C-alpha cells in the first residue's frame, strides 16, 4: 500500500509531461525526447574547461553533491555568499518547476541558470545542462561553447559558460521572432488585400498570440538581466574562479576589484534582449496599424454598399407607388374610368404620367442627397497609384540595412569581410578584415598604453578607481549582422577602442583610424559611403576639430551621418504622408488611399523605432560618466597616468558633442511623432465622417423602408378588389373614391405618426436634411 502511494505521489510530482520508463526507452518531455530513469537520473549534457561536451546520467543529488564539493574545496569561509539548497536545484527541473519565470541564482561556487529552454548549473570547471532542450538549441549551445573557448581560452570558465548560455538563449528567441516575421507580414498583407478574409483571421490570431508569448518570455529575460546588472553583489559573486581560494571573501569583494568584465558580459545580452523586444513591439504595432486600416476600409465598404442599395430602393419605392395607382384602376368596383372610351388616350396619359413621376421622384431624391453630401453612384472610386515604390525609395535606411546584412554573404572563405579604413585625413581605403585581425589591432592599441595592465596577469589591474574594461570577442561579434541579433543602436567603449553598432553603420574607432564595415560591391556606389566620406572630410578638415582627438571627429562623423539619414527619411515620408492624408480627407471612401496610408504608417513606425533607438543610445552615453571619460582615447594614450583617475578631467567637450546630436534627434523624433499623430487624428476624423455618413444613409434607408411598407399596406387593400370574385361592394358608387382616398391617406398619416413616435419614444431625430448651425 505504501509502495503504491509512493508511486502515485511520484507520478503526481513528476506531472503528466514525463513518463517514467525503465531507463532505456526515450520519453517525451514537452515534445523533447529525454531519458528519465526510475532512479531519478537523467541524461544531461556536461561541458568541461576545454569546450568538450558529453552526455552523462545525473540526478539532482549528484548535482547537489558536486556543488558542495566545489564549495568545500574553496578556502573562502565567508558566509555572506549563500550556499546552494536542494530547492534551488529543483527549480531547474521542469517536472518540479511551477513557473516559467527565468532566474539566475548565484550561490557559493555555483551559478544556477533557469532560462527557458536552458536549465544549467555552472561551476568554475564544468557546466551541467539539464535535459529538455530542443535539438537546435543543444546544437547551437555546443557550437557556441567551442567557439567561445577557442576565442577566449584565458577567460574564466564560468564567464565562458554563462556567455554561451545567454548567447544561445538570446539567439534562439531572436530566431523565433525572425522566423515569425515573414508569416506575420504575409498574413497582414493577405488580410489587407483580400476582399473577404476567411482563414486569415485565425492565422492572425495565432501569430499575434505567439508574438505576445515571445514578448512575455523575452521581457522576463530582459528584466532578469537588468536586475542582475543592478545587483553589484551578484556581479562580484559571478567570479567563481577569482573568489576560489580567498580567505576573506567579503573584504576581497569590497576592496579588491570591480566587476567590469561581468557587467560588460551582461550588458551585451541586455541590449540584445531589448532589441528583440523592440522588434516584437514593432511587429505588434504593424498589426494594430493594419487593424485600424481595415476598420476604415470596411466601414467605407459598408457605406459604398449602402450607396448602391439606396438608388435601388428609390426605384423600387417609385415603382411601388406607381403600382398602387395602376392597381386602383383594376379594382372590380364601379368607377367612372371603367366605361371611358377615348381611344386609349386616358390609358397612355395615365401610364406615361406615372412613369414620368417615377423618374422625377428618383431624380429629385438623388439631387437632394447630393446636396446633403451623399453622392449616389455605382462606380468605384478612382484608384490612386500605390506608394510602395516611393516608400522603398524614401526608406533608404532599410535599403542600406539590407546591404549591410548582405555583407556576410560577401565574406571570403577565411572569414574576411570588406570594410572602409578611414585615416586621420578623412580619406578611406577598402580593406578586408577578420574578427581575429580586429581583436589583435585592439590589443596592440591597448598594449601601447602603459597604464593598462593585463587582468589575467596581475591583480594590480583591479586596484584602479575605475577599470577600463578590455575588448572581448563578444563585443566584436555584436558588429556582425550574421552573429548579432541586435538592431538596437549601441556605443561600447573598451580599452583604446570605441565600437559603434548603429544600423546600417557598424564601426570600430581607434585613436588614429576608423573601420566601417560595408557590403562588397557597394563600396563606392552607395549613398551611405558617399555621406560617410563627406562627413569625415567635413569634421576632420574643420579647424574647430583640429584640436580634438581623431576619435571624437570620427564619432561625430558617424553620428551626424546617422542623424542625417533619419532626417532625410522622415522628410520623404512626411511628403508622401501629407499627400495621402489630403486624398483621404477629400475622399474617405477610396480603398487605395487607405492601403497607401497603411504602408506609410508602417514605414513611419519603423522610422520611429530607429529614432528612439538612437535617442536611447545618446542618452545612455550621456548618463554614463565613466564611459564619457573613457571616450578620450588620445588623452589616455598620451597621458597613461590619467587612467588611474578617470574623473580627474572634464568631459564637457564630448558632452556638448553628444547633446547637439541629441537635440537633432529630438527634432527628428518630434517630426516623426507629429506625423504619426496626424495620421491617427485624420483616421479618427475620417472614421467619424464615415460613421456620420453611414448613419445618414441608414436613416434614408429606414425612411424608404417605412414608406414602402406603408404603400405596401395600401396596395394590399387596393389589390384585394382586383380579385375575380363576387363582392357586394362592386356596384356601390361611393366605394371607389372612398377606398382610393383611404388608401392614399393611410401611408401619409402613418408616415408622420411613425416619425413622431420614433422621435418621441426612441429619441432618434430622423430627418433627410443635414443640421445647419448659424
């Protein structure tokens, strides 16, 4: 009995997603094949200090024991760093985890990472990854481990492992978004172009749900990394290798070193997750733009259908009134017209008069409605040419970004990629560089400065008041489109180098040169290259810039080029937008204008995202006083002792430089925001006009339906006397005129009575004329 209860409890704790097997049959865990043994031992991945990966059976108790052994071997006996508990390890087990909230727990000589889809334990000499990863994630993680170990063999293992895990997670989510974007755009385009969408709505619902799920997951990771970046204690505790063997951990942490390396590692992936969030939000914004455009289009379509329906009802009503009088002549009662013999003159006169009255009635109604602003027509509005080509030509940023994205396709077999090498005169030459070559150039530039010490060789490096972080391979990888999932603009300052990742410009600035990556075949023909060259010549040839370091002139040239590209694109989109807004305001029912406006709104949303990204980049740089001082590459080179006290000199010059372009960016951003608000306001006004027009058409339709119904009642009574049956009223002389009078008066009296009742009881003011205000 106890055994059965234990088995039932164990299955309940494991949950329905894990099937307990004998250890040889693969079980499915959330669609991922894993092996769950009855002894609680799973087939996990283990990475060693050489980047080698192998599978091993491991249980939670085994992991707990290994962490305790790693902590016990450390001579640091300080209790300020919390030790690991079994509950911490259980959080890494999907069977026991009740929340998908990502966590990074830093314990004594262990880092526990629980970021879906990776759950790992990082020690100073090995990394254990729990099962449950998708196959593509496992493959990417192994490749990332090998690449990071090869690129940074001297880096502490825990940083290499943590970077591999974060890089794999960030890339996986970015790839998910990238994979979903074409499907989302296809669905939005289908809904916007198909006359009667059917399955597209369900596809849109699924796509939006997936994007919202990704947004929640990526937002959780971004918040986790941002919190870790703000927690100075945890950043220090990430140094498992450095803290191993120190007797007094607290004093060593508080007075010996700054966690710049850990902070720079986390900052990279904070930026990447934020970029993914911006991409998701931009896609959701485009979905909202399409929905608002569809609302306008379908409201306009309903109005057009009413405009087609009303003329038909006018003709129907006129014929129905005429049929009343023709039926009156056919009643089987005594009338003065039944014996009239004038050779058909009365018949043709009566018939022609009724036909003429029908035509006059319809024409008068059409003229009256036209005076009220309602133009009855069966013709579709004149189609306006599409602005897709004009938007593509105006959005030079997207074209240049595509060219930059294609740069990796132009790489040589040995990994070289084309770049523009600008010298101190502003002239450039085309060269081909690799990541390793750039890394060596940075190391050589930093080695020339005596004030920089190698952190791997001496602990004196950590005694400076402010440590200037050295270059890492991950910093260079952010400049490569193929390896970087970030489109968020970013300026990164390292020892004797400034990295600028500002699509479509990705550059490396030294104290005496600058490398700008560009696509092969477009080196001398693109607008980007021409503008960069002109900007470099302008800022390097200006006497006002002669006394400043080359790095500031290069930085200003790049930022100025970026701001000018954004301003030019904003101007071109504003011209297109104003033209389409004027067309929509004058003809709110034109479907082609609404389609054009949707495309302009999406392009403006893209531009707004880019402008806001540059603004955040400049504000973050201005708010970081340390990096403002580290931007002075030439000063740090000529006066190495300044590195020991970075805050010993003023940064007013670089602050004024960045502030000037921040103001320029605010101007562009205000224009973009104004354009979006103008589009939204115009859409709102047009929607109100369409609603008012539809309400008026519904009133006209209601009145015609009311009159037709009342005439139909009179027709019923008149046609009752046309039946070929015997009636005692047939020979009465007064019946004909009495019945005609009653049948004619009934619709008129009933019409005004109904109008009075609707106004009185329902509170609806029904009138065929528009309200006029003095």
